[in-house]
C-alpha cells in the first residue's frame, strides 16, 4: 500500500510539473522569440507596402452632346491629371466604371470614349488612340442610360474625348458621363 501511495504521489508530482511547464513555456518562448526578432528598415531599403488597387480614387463628370449647347463651357475638356491632390506624380489613370444618363429628342445608341495611346505605341490599324464603345439602353421617350464595368488606361496629360453615336432623329440630345477609377503613382 505504501508503495502504491509513493508511486501515485511521484506520478502526480511529475504530472503537475508537466502541466506547469506546458502552461508557462509558451509565454516564455514568445518572449524569447520577440527578443530575437528585430526588423529595421532604412529609406534605401524600405519594406514595400500596398494600399489597395490604386493610390488615389478618381472620378470625373463629362458631357457629350448632339445638336445642342447643353454642355457649353460649363465642363472643360477632360485631361488626365499629371499630379495628385498631394503632389505625387501620376503614372497613369485607370478607369474602371462608366455610367451615362442621356436626355433629348434624339435616339442615342452608344457613347464613345476616345483614349489616346502612349506616344510610342500605335494600334494594329495604325491609329494613335483606342475607341471604347458603351451601349445605351432607352428609357421612356427621349432618354437613355448606360452602366459598364471597363478597364481603360490613359497616360497623364492626355485628353479623353467623348462622342455619341446613333440615329439622331427628333432633335438635340445631351449625355452626362460619369467615369470612376483610380490614379496610379507607383
């Protein structure tokens, strides 16, 4: 009986010691690991960071018209910015979403965006710009709308042109065009 009690006491002591070590060891290990790891970065060897698909969200409202002066001089021609609001140099504009709302007597079927290619590129047909066509859906009489997810790239300082296509019958028409995306600076 004494032998059984001594064995149980010894095994209980060993079990208690194991539990105590298991409970305390992870904290000690984390403390030692934290003391051993040091991350230092200099300006010449910075850690790269990414703050989303683009550095600066971008949006612009454009106007296109046929047979009217609705757009007039209220909206100047759209030029891709050369710098951001914080002064960073823009590498390119990425337009990701286009919406349009058109009004007037004409039937407008398509809005066209004319995006210049970089100076050292020419399209397969020899043109210096790409044309993106966004089809419109008629709503009621004399109105049409569009929404399209796109991927248009434009260099800083270039002008993005707009025009409308369709059978223009019934009078003038004007479209408000909404472009959203981001300016890349990296």
